[in-house]
């Protein structure tokens, strides 16, 4: 339970968002402290100078013995359950990193790390680097598997997986003759989902806690399908921005259970209605899974069209 990572690629082609979810055998307050206290950060992350204790504070992080291996940042959010900072390594375009802490059972805490990138070419490299870094955090907490691979193996193996995930996500667009708020209500509420998702089956159950960190579960027991995951980002549409709903995605049926899949749905207001975008990613070595999902999404979105 402490060792596995759930990977999630969301965002867009030009601005990918890396998501990594890992459970640690630690209380939430202790895990947050390990990720924010500069003395503890020095044991596993790097030397952090400045006093990044509140929103607006700036810092500098030296990540290795190389004096050029340095990043700067500023605190954006600083809550008990989430911290977020800007990040610029060696002068690269500024990105954003957030860490959310969610207590789970028996003194364990789920860490969800998200890195909103400005340079898509860096996605696989950052993915591998973050997985090695999360292993270093496990060692600092005293909960690392003593038989885990060496750090360089973890990093290179993870980077290869992230290259596969970023290779060719499914992307599709679906115009709707309904305003964005109506579409959002159908997508981002439990009641709304029940009006259109898999309505061709009469035994479907839907549970959805639509908030960052909330979970969802959609089950069709008659055909043996369960779809579940956790919401990573929930941004309603308004006059200034499109809506965004991102989530991990785990499909289970008689053939098995998917891994490291994620979905981002965009809700873009237009003069004639709403443009819905779907981006579905996974560790697919060929195009067959994406094409299967394209057919599935096209079918299920017909139900959304009818509902709104």
C-alpha cells in the first residue's frame, strides 16, 4: 500500500498536468510537515532557503550538489490539507505544483501531487523525477520498502512509463445546444450524472462526491462493469474561464482493471451553446485502447446530448 503510485495525465497537449497519488504510512499532519518544514525537506528534497510559511512568501531550492540545480518559487496556497507553489527550475517557464493530504485508514495518508507544466516536452522527465522524489520521501519517513529498486532505476522506469502515457491521449470534441451551466450541472453533480450516464441499463448506481479529492463510483452490475476514481480538479465555468473536470479513471470488468488512466473534461461556453472536450490518457503502447474509448465516449455523450 505504501509503495504503489497512481499516475494521471490531465491538462492539455500544450499544458499537461502530471498527477501522482501515493499512500504513506504516516499521519496527515506529519506528512504535511515533512513536505513543508525546511529542515525536514533537506533530508529528502533539497536545501530550501527563505521562509515559505504563508501565501506570497518566496523561496529557493537547491536540489543537488550542482549549484545550477536550483529552482525558485512562491507560495500560492497554504492550508492544512493542501499547499501549492509556483516553480521555475533553471529559469524555465513558471509552472505550478500542489500537494494535497487526505487521511485514509489506520494512520495512513494519501498524498496527491499535481504539477501543471508549461513545457510539454518535460512531462516524462518530471514524471520520472517526481517518482524518485516520492521514494526519497518514503525513506525520510522510515516507511520505504528496503527491497525497492535503486533511485536511478525508479526514475528511468517511471520516465519510460510517462513517455508511454503522453504518447497519444484520446482527444475529442462534442458540441452541445445548451448553456455551459446546464452542461456543468449534468457533469459535476451526482443528480446530473444519473440523468444520462449509462441510462440504457436499468441497474446503474452512481455515487459522486464532486470536489478535489472526492471520489466517484459508477456500477452496472448486470454487465459486470465498475468505473471509479477520484476527482483531481474541479473548476466550474464562468464568464472568464472554461470549466474543467479532471479525474483518475479505473475501469473494471471481466477482463481486468485498468491502471494509470485519467480523464479531463472541458466545458467551453460558446455563443451557440457549449463545446465539450474530452482528453483521456493511459499507458497505451498502441492506438487500440484509445479507439475503443473513442467509441465509448461517443456513445455515452449521446445520452448527455439528450439530457441537456
